[in-house]
C-alpha cells in the first residue's frame, strides 16, 4: 500500500503536541466513522499489507497451527459454572466454532470424560437465524433455576440481545421475554417480572453510551409498557440493577448509579420504593450471605467503626438505611471479615451457602481463605490448599451448599481445578490441563525495580535456566497498569509454545494503576498522576537492561486496552528502549477518547478535557498527539477489531495513519469481528496470536 502523506497531515504532525491539539484540525477524523466505505477500504488495504508481511514469513504457518491446536484442544479443562445442582460449561472447539452450552451432574463432571448434555448449540442457532451470535452468558436465578435470560452478542459487541430460555425443555421459551439489541443489564425480580436498564429511546442513554433509566417489565408486556422505577442522569456512566439471593432465601434488589467509573450511589428497591444505602461511594458488592451484603470498600470508610480501604465487610441493608451507631447496636456479629496489609489485596470473592470465600494475594502471590460468621466474635477462617507462588481463581460457587471450584496455576504450571468444601477448608483435585509446552528448561524469578519516585515495583521474569546475563536474550515485557486490575502469574500454553520454547523471556510488571496492592496502588496513578505508571514500566525495562537480562535491541513490549495506551506512551516517550511494540485494542487519542465508543465512562480513571489541568496532562501524554517527525521509532504492530464498541478501533486506525503520514514504518491489522478482544472465535484468537508472535520473532530473535 502506498503511504504518501497529504500536506495537511504533515503540518498536523509537525506541530508541537499541545499546540497541535488546540490549533490544528484532525486530518484523520474520517477514520472514526467506523463502518464507512472509505474507512473500511483503508482497513482492507492495511490488512492486506500486514498479512502479506507476517503471514508471508516462513514461520507463520507453523505458529498458527500450534496456536490453533492449543486453542481448540479437546483436553482443555471445561470451565464449570454451578446452576442449581448441575455443572454447566460453555465449550468451543474446531467442530463448535461459536460454541455449545452444556451440562452434567457434579459426579459426572468429576469423571475424566463427562457425559455432557447439550443445552444450546450456538452454531446451529446462528445458522438457523443467519446470525453471528457470540455467547455472553446466562442469568438463571434460584429457587427453581429453570428460566434464564441468555445474552447474545452480534460479533462480540458489548451490546446484546436478551432472550428467555427454559432449562427444562432446552429451548427458548415460547412467547418469553425478548429484549432487542442494546447495551443493557437485566435481572429477575420474580418468575414473571424483569428489572431492566437499556436503551428505552431518545434521552435514556448516558454520554458514555450506557443506560441510566431502570424499568420493570411484566411477562406479556411490550417495552413501551415497562414501568419506570429509577432514573439517573445523562452525565452518569451507567445505572444498573442487580438482584442478590442467598442460601437462606433472602433477596435484595440493588440499583447502582455509576457517577463515574469508580464512584457510585447504591440504593435498594423496597416495598416502599427506592431507598439510598449508606455505603461508601467506592465499593464493590460481591453478594449476600445470611441477609447481609458482602462487599469490599475501596476507600477508608467510617461507619460506626473505621475500615481500611480494601477491607472485606458484611452489613445488613437495614443497618445501612439508618444513622450509626444506633443501627449497629442490634447487629449480630462482626462487620469486618478481613483487613489486608499494605502488600495484600482481596482480589476475588465468592459466596457459598454459609461461607464467604476470598482469593487474597500477598506480594502478588495467591492464597484462598474461607470465612464464616462466628456469633458476636470475629469471623472464623480456614485456608484452602493453594500451591506456593501461584495464582488462584474462584471458578464458581454454590448457594445450595458450601461447594465451590477453583483454579490454581502459574507461569510454568498448567491450571489445576479443585473441588472444595468451604466449611471444611478442603480442596480435592478434579481436573488438570495437560502441559502445552516443555517448561522443564525454564524457571521464574521475582525482582523489584525502583521507579522515579523511589517506589519499588515488583516484576516476574520467566526465563531459561542458566540464562546468560549478556543482554542478548529476546524478552517480551507486559503490563496493564489501570482500573485496579491485578496482573498475577498465569499459564499461557500459546505463549509458552510459541515463545518460551524458542528460548524467549517473558516479563510481567506489576506497575501502579493496577490492584496488586489494593486501592492505594491504583489511586497512585489516577488522572494527572498517571505518569507514575508509565515511569514504573520504564523503570522495569531499565532494570532488565541493567541486570543484562535483555537490551533495547532484544526487548519488546505488549499491552492491550488500557495497556495499549501504556504501549503508545512508551512508544512515544522512550522509543530508544524497545525494538518491538505490540499495541493491542488501544486507547491512543486521549484528547478525543471521551467522544469515542464508551470513552466517556473512563473519566474517573483518565480525567477529562473539560478540566484545564487534566486536559493539559492528557495532551502531554496522548500518544496520538505526541508523534513527532524525525524520531527513530521502532516499527510497531498495532491491532484492533471493527466490532469493538468499548474502546473502538478509531484510536488504532488514526495512530497508524499518523505514522504513515510521517513516513514511519508500522504494521496495522484489524479483526473484522471479535469485540474488545482478539477475535470472535478460537480460530481468530489463534490467528491474531500467531501474527503477534511472528512479529516478535522477526524483531527480537532474528
């Protein structure tokens, strides 16, 4: 493809970043029209060029075959979901591209080869309806666990179609509820009533593109007959309902009004209407146990007592509707379930019949604890078995008993699925993923780098045993650094097979902005403080170079979504540190991000151009605004998807076009489907992974 920049584009890119943002028109604004013929013709041309380069490499076919074999392997561990007393699983392979929703008994699931009953075949459904349905989950509430609302996405979008399904007949319910395409949230108030937030028509969606009006919908009613019960504001991020159940039969209906991505108001729908609860505005609600809300407070909170940010707590809704301490005097038991230290975080919480189970990380190493209310004393606790230096993930829990399933894995250890009893603190191995690559020659170390402000930043290095410390090792450095998301040791069969087996080094950095050490680790990098996350990442790179694990010639970086923004910033701020930069489904134009897809919902994370100080900072770090002529940038791989209605493909497109205008080398690829990810099915996922690894091998190993 010819890349001859227009005069306007050259002028745009030669201006200083702040001046450019303020004074010059954006010459690539036309690429924001996602599905326009002109934009899609540009995409097709770019795809053809990139595919010609990467698929033309003699190693691509083998990499793609290896990736696809791993992705579609039938000996994968089928991820369990407990619905009633049955184990459900959504499964995709080469024969079921879109997937099967299926079930088995717990006893049968424990067998090496369970006898599955197909509940819904998405390939057959898509074929019969001439659609490209992507599974987004099912909501099948107690006590009957019979009727579900199934979420289906067109090609992987966040927007869904919701349809009522009968688990007994294994068919969509005749005359059942159907909610057409929208970004929406739906739950069951009772067997014949839904509570719904969605696009009800003009004036019902926020500037972020999410609903702010909640209505109830009775069986047999049309959408125009739904009854409004709550209305937020157009400036909110979203307003969503949820109905919580516990094993004792308590039911609590909540309304979450998201003021921004991290601050919200929580209300309860009662017989007397909607009542605001005195919860902190930074809170994560995990469920209901014994009629008490189980939640973590993401801020220090004074309510009768003082609770540290990150603490796991239990309160009845009644206690949260009256001023303390009067309301607390009659509450039974302790409210504090667990308080993490400064190097710990409560990463995941599940609730069984009588217990709260939490995955708790200590210095980015996982553990699993079961908690039970113990009268007027502190909650009793039991540790469930987890291997040292591992990650732990709670797969699913039952509200009928104290059973749950959880995964334990590490960089070199394939996931092992345990069936546990939260009451006894026991866990028995039920399934293991066979090794996907030879890990016998590798080992894992954890180091710390010192960031610009003196903060110690931990990072993991997965490397060959006896690795030479001479700077010649090809290494990929990954981080995310945002939204309080914790990055922990994990097993990737594809990365292991395609990269580690070839002698590559893999590095995971736990930079600020994430949740590895609780809310404070995240808040340190919010808005105008975000440069610390970028500095943390560069500090890890320099530490790798100082230790001679790698060198700029052999160092590549990768990250997606918010991590794609990180990649763009590192590309523009430190082009001398990297040979390869893999920029995945990214945010890159931070001066227009609020106007693209769901960007306005992230003002709480990034700040807003409406605030002069925040705008100045965004202009200073925005990768799109800070590309300059005459800089020796490494050749990046930039990829996105056309169906991404969360971040949007606009950022990646415009960044690539700006590089083209400068005459700088780059590779751009856009998956036509797939939502905010690598593809809409396993074949697309494997293909994208093979493109990425071909790129890294060419850049770092050749």
